[in-house]
């Protein structure tokens, strides 16, 4: 392993301002992007500008209650992500599946700098992984849109054209939470034959911390305070491509 790679932090330490709206901790830039082999992204509010469950609820007239649960979970005030997601999904029971397409077509956008950062990672030879507590209806579209290699997300159960308020059970369980994100990153690293120190993890919420703390480099993109306080790179102004200010080819 290259001596240039930083060691993931076992405990938070003070961040240093590298540039306006860009903070670092635990390493001295620039880091060689080509030394990494995998980059794992959260989706909602990281690759894309929205929390999909909130937008589904808003279009269905149930937005305020669902958004409040989402915000508390992202801040880490609800520690059980699975419970928070089940509570939100229950409020969506009976919503038409056509609302999903409405959200994608009218609300969802890639966040600034995402395409440039993903392209830079791909040009450097990194494999790309989307691992989300959101839904496959959106994650598969984003995977194809960005040309990502792998994706893991939750599958909404739909019966007779309506959301049931449940998720489809998969071999690994029904909900992709923070621990599942960590497990997926570990699994992909194992499949690639690399150590997790060769992975980059990018997220914004509390349920991203397990995979971010596992990775060799963690990037917080406009994240919640608990995430900003632990990430090795925290982008608090500008697009995701600001990470390239700290990474060399």
C-alpha cells in the first residue's frame, strides 16, 4: 500500500480550512486519486438534489410528516434508520406508482459537480458504486445516467399500481441501512481483491458514517453536522467536484 494514502480516523479531530467552504482532516493534500480503486456514493442529497421519499410524500400530500422523520434520521436523532424508513413508508401506503415517475421527471437533478467528479474517478480507473437507503426506481436510473458499475438500494413493493407501504424482501434483507452500506462496500472490495483503504466513500447523512469510517477516504458533501465532524473532506460550499482540488491525477 502506498505511503501516500491516509489512514482513516478512529475518532474525530479538528478540521482545517483548505479553501472557502472546503475542509480537511487527517491528511495533507494532494492525494493521488489513482491510488484508490473504488468510490462508493450515497444517492439522496449526495448524487442527487432531493430526498426521494420526501418528494414522493409531498406530491401525495403527505410531505410535512415524512420530511420531519427524514430530517431527524439524517441528523442522527433517530438512531434506527430501518425504523425511520418503515415509519415513512407506512405514510405512503396507497400512493400511485405514477408519482415515482413524476418525482424523477420534475424534481430530481444531479447535484452540481457530480458528473465531473464521477468522470474523474472513472478516468483514474476507479470502479463506481451507488449504495443507497433510497429506492431502486431512482437508483437504477442514476446508475445508467452516470455509467456506474454497481448499485444497491431498496425495492418498493407495488401492488395494483399502488405503493403498499412496504419493501420487497431480498436475500440480504429488506432495508439498506448504514450497516448494509458498510457491508456492501466491504463485499465489493472483496470481489475486487482490494483492501477497504483503497475505497472512497461519499455521503451526507448519519447512515453514511459506517461506510465512510470504513473507507480510506471519506467525503462529506453538504452534510449534517455529525458527518462534517468526522469526514476527512467536507465540502460545504460549491459542487462535488471541489474534491478534485485535493486529489491529483
